[in-house]
């Protein structure tokens, strides 16, 4: 519909230009006006402003003027109606699109709310998309929303406002990632989100070291400093380049290049009778290796023993090539 209206606008503009051209040429050659006089007469005629003629008109010029007035009134009226229809239709389509997006958001639960779609927010969204984790982005820059609106669910507005957080389904969300560049803004977002959802797991960005404790005190579960991580990574490439390069190969850059997987023990015990890591026998079944274990209290064990007893609500960290990870997921119906 918008495309059709755009073609009508092009037609209306073309007709307006044609009328102006006919008016200028008519006055130039019918009444022997100069080009400036012909342009002047054409403008005051089609706009019906009522200024006096440059000079008295003969019969032919008067007939031409009547024809020009009638034609221009219809064409300019058509142009105004098309432009008005285009504006109204565009607004209506935007409203319909917003309602459709809001309906999709209202249907989400245990999702992720991402505040800010800058560099860090975009990277977070890409990773969530790779893992098919449902998420909503709160962004106040309308240009960004229009550019990425077809691939991401957006809520337009300031994440500091409770109403906007509610529109993003904060009370049903499982995680909040606030990636706004301003630490003060992140602090207010964390405070608001924590008040609206006590069980929410909040991950906040921080630019200053002094902001870390404040964000944690406000309710953030994890505080990440992207600049610090980037600096550490670059320095590590100097002191232990091969190790860091190897670790980079494990980066989770998409659903087909995943080398690490976090799996809950219940995903295994619901299908296999196992009491220890040895009973799982993942190495033989899938080729994957268990490199870490997280007990129910959140304690991390690196390279756990094969005889480690599995506890309910614990997790294992699995390492493998992409095809091995896919085999693991398919075998145990994970994700």
C-alpha cells in the first residue's frame, strides 16, 4: 500500500511540474511575456493568491488563465489528498506494526530484556539469536529501530521508565542485560528492574571501576566492564598468544560454530540412569569432553573426576567440535 501511495505521489508531483511548465510556456508565447513575467503569472495563477497581472490580458490569455486555474486546482487538490493519505497510511501501518510486535512480546516468558542496542547490546542480541533465546530490546533511537526492526523485537522508549520496562515484559523475564554507555543510566535501570522483578538475573555494563560496587548494591548480579576485558585480552595476546588464540577458537560465534555447551544434569538423568560422570560416558557416545562441573550451590570444579557424584540442579560444561556438540544436543534433546 505504501509503495502504491509513493507512486501516486510521484504522479502528483509530475503533474504539478507539467502544469507549471505549461503555464510558463503559455504565458511566454501567448502574451509575449518575458520568462520572469511568465513564471510570475504562472505562480500567482496556480496558487490563486489574487495578485494583479503583469499587464492586461487579451482574450486568448484570459481563456488560457481560466484553463490553468481549473487544471491546477484539481491537480494540486489531488496532490494534497495523496500526501495526506500517505501520511495517515504510514502512521496507521506503524501503529499496526507496533501492536503486532507488542502482541509477540506479551506472549514471551522467561525471556531476556536487553537495554540499549549499541555495540555491546547488538553483540548480546546476536549471541542470543544464535542460541535461539527469546529476547526484547529497549531502544529510544527510532532510526536504529527502523533499521533493525525486521529482525529484532523492539520497545521504543527510555529503559529508565517503569512503563517501558513493563512493555518489555520485565515481570515475566528471566534475565536483564543493560548495555547503555552511561553508568548512571544503567544504575537507574538496575534499580527499576529489581523493584519490578525480584527474581530477575541482572547483568549490567560498567565503564568506570567506581560504578561496579554501586551497580551491585543496586541489584545487579553481574557487572561487566567491556573496556577492561578488551584490554586484558590484548595484553594476553602479548604474554601468551597461542593460548589466547586457542581460546578464541572456542568463542561461541553462532549456532554452527559452537564449541562449548552448558547442560543441566536433569537433561541427562531424565533419559539415562547415571549417578556419576563416568556413567554418562559422553566421550564415547558423542565425542564431547566434560571440562567443568557446577554444583547446586554455584561452586565451579575444573576438570572434574570421572567418579564425581552428580547432584540434582547441577550443571556440566562440555567441550567439543561443532558436529560433536550437535550430536550431544540431538541425542539428549537439549535446547
